[in-house]
């Protein structure tokens, strides 16, 4: 009798390659099929780990039409691993549609614990961590202001992902919709050589990043409505 197939979501380092877990490496070595968001990016990780396997491309532009065929591959008895460019698959990355398709077809789905940018950013922010809401990337255009307006009264700590090119714009809008004195923390390049954490009000951080355009991966943590005022911007 053939062994039943399974889908395993495998978190990959958000920067420092030493953050890969032993278990993640084991799954990647044992997998029959490895799906990667960008095969060029993931090939570097595979080379670092000494894993020589063909990677299947699975990204936001092909995931809709690929779900059915991938589920069928798993049903044939294949162990399928899904990785994104960095962090945990399906968290602001492809994966949700495939997970849902597997569940609908009785396929076992497992997610390994591992790296994700939002938790370290929340932990070092100095803002309340007992209750928080993860917003991911805000809409770039349509629906952006409506979303910000809806979040203005959110009392939980809010975590956002943002492009470095839109960071100053986002902070300016936070000041407009949430109030200029709302406490905030901007985390850049977490776990990497040039990791940077800046804390202050949204207005202070807006002015800072207008003068210092950032590069790299950005996580913004914003205090909920009614949260206290922080100290001045800190290095």
C-alpha cells in the first residue's frame, strides 16, 4: 500500500541562514517535490544546505491554476514541501490556496515552526504584545484609506509589512489617521547584518525616514488606540 502524501509548509530564514531548523532541513531533504516562490532565491538556500533537487515554481501568478494538479501529485503519495523566499509560507506569501485545496481533498497539511518577521518585530517594539493584529501589506491604492480609517480605533497593537519605498508614505498616513503621537517601531532587515530598530511616535519616525530613505525588508509596529506615548526616537 502506497504511503499517503502530505503537504509541509517549511519556514525559511528571513535573513540569517543559520536560522534554518534541523527539522526543516530534514523535510527538504526527504521531500519528493519542493515548491518555491522564486526558484532563483531558493536555489541559493538549497545550495547552502547541500540539497540538490529541482525546484517547482509556485508564486502568486500561477498558484490559482496550479492547485488542482499539485493536490493530485500529493494524492499520488508524494511528500511536497512549500517554501517562500523568506519566512513562513502563506503569511503574506503564497500558500493559502494550496492549503485550502489540500484540506478540501482530505490531504494532510503540516506547518513547521520557524522564522517569520512579524514576531521578532513585535517582541522588540516595546509595545504591548498580549493582544495584537497582523495586517500584512496595506492595499497600495484602492481601499487603502478605508482600511486605515477602519484601523484608527483598533486598540490592539498593529503589525504591518511595508516596502521601503512606501515606508515614509505609510508613516505619514498613520500620523494622519491614527494621530501624530501614536507610538511606533520600525524594524528593518531583521536578523541581517544591517538590522535596525527605530522607536518613536509615527510623526518622529516619518520625519526621520524622510531624511533617511531606507533599504531592505520593513516591519512596522504601531500602538493601538489609547496606547501611551513613547520616548524620543532611539537608535
